[in-house]
C-alpha cells in the first residue's frame, strides 16, 4: 500500500495527478478494508475549456486575492467553482467572453489547498490548484 494522501480524509477527494487510487478505512471495531484500485488519468487538465487550453492563476500561493486569466480568448461561458479538500463547493463564478478574468478574494478561507474547477457548456473541464496561506 502506498502512503496516504495528506488531508484526504473526507468522503470525496479531487485527484491532482494521474495514478492508481484506493480507499482505506478502519471502522469503530478496528476492522480494516481497502477498495479495489481505480485508475485516474488526468488528460483533461489540458483540455480546451471554452476554446482556451491554458489558464494563469496568480499569485499562487496567496493570502488575500488571486487572479484567474485565460491564455487566449474565451469562445463561450465558463463556470469556475472553488472546491475545498473535502469536495465542498465554497463559491461559484461565471466568466464569459466579455468578462473573461476573475479576481478571487480568499480572505475568509482557511490556510490550505483548494481547487478551481473550470467547466464549459460542452462538458470540457480543467482543475487548477490554489494554495491559501
């Protein structure tokens, strides 16, 4: 068994890299179990979202505000969801060709790792990791 992933103790986990993942658990009686492995291949990380292949997130890490900017022109709307390590959605923002950039205030967020999950109407997705200090 590989080393556990730090912070992956909730009912959901958003993988940040391709690999083989299992779930281990111990019940209140001390009985242990391990799930079958599932293989995650994150080729979608470079998928086009609204016609854009790359995104800038800066500064990252941040303490107050971070900016999300497409590396190119958006061809349609994009939804940006802020997700914590437990898989909870903390915020949702909409971008479009007229307003393609996001200024995200993280002052109320606890220090840690978060994910920006980008999706367009065609189902294309990308995930960006954000570190709040």
